[in-house]
């Protein structure tokens, strides 16, 4: 890893920007290197990820790796995959699940990380927060419509969040498994060469 990337990792690890608003305190969870060919932008760590410090180290991560057709070793190789949530720390709970990612995080860190990554990377936008930030012209579309039209967004590939609720969503939208997942796996394989 380059010195610039290592320095940025250290700076992120020491971040306390929104510490006063984090019920479990700051513990930024992110993975990247200048060689990362696939970038996954998710929501924010849950309590399991906060505890382990490993991105996507939960059932959602297992489901996401299954969608990608990717083994843990490749997924956690920063030379292959960058993992950059909209909020790097666990944001707490709200009615119905976790709170949204803190709004301070992405403006503070995303551009600096993106500047280190290859320009011709594949970017997976997992969930509505990432899609709203990186596909702002599609705000009138539902998440389902964005995922259904994944071919239309160039190097951006929108996906639903792989939480347990995704199983219910997939049962209603059989095209996701039949059409979108093969397309996703091909895109990932091509990006990784």
C-alpha cells in the first residue's frame, strides 16, 4: 500500500468528527488501496461490524458475498475490493432498525479515498443512501427501479441492501436472481480481470 493510502487510513482511524452522536463511540470501518478494482459503497456498520472492526462481517456481508460470487479472501483483499460506507461508524438505532449514516462522514472522507482508487473501477451502490449520493439524478426512481435498470448506469451498479429483508424483496422480484445477479457477477469478474 502506498504511503499516501496508509496515511489516510491512519487519519480515518483517528477520526472523532461525530463522536458526540455515536452511541458506541467512534470506530471507523473502511478498506481500500490504490489497487482496488471494485468499490462497494454501503450504508454504515451495524453492531457486529462495530465490535469486530471488519466491514460486512455479518449476515448481510455473507449475503452480499453470495450475490457477488466472491470468497471471503478476495472480498477482504484491499488490492481487489474497497469497502467504503456512507458512514464509517455505527450510527445507533432508530425505530425499525439502525439509524441512517451520519451525514458528516462521506463529505469528510469519500473524495479523498476516491482520489486514490483506479478511475476505471466498478462501483457497487448498496442501498438507497449510496444510490442517492452517487446517482442523484435518479431520485425519482425507487430503489427497485434503479436495481432493475442497473445496465444504464455505466460504472455504477445499484443493489438493494443485503439485510435479512432482502430475502423478502428477492421473493417479490425474481428477476433479480435470474437476471441481475449474473450481470453483477460478470461485471465483478471483468473488473477484477
